[in-house]
């Protein structure tokens, strides 16, 4: 599952790790979004 930087920062889950994917341009958004891969 991919999550935004904001979602990663607000997560309180202790059994989830996050791996940086990088800044990604998404259709319909004017700026890139920093994405992380959520890993259990």
C-alpha cells in the first residue's frame, strides 16, 4: 500500500514500517507527492 508523507507522519501503528518510494507526479495534482510503501 502506498501512503502520503502526511499519512505516514500521522500513523500510530506500531506494526507497520514505511519505505520511501520518493516524490511522484500524480495526474490531477499540481505538485509531486512524497510516497511511502507501508510494510507489515
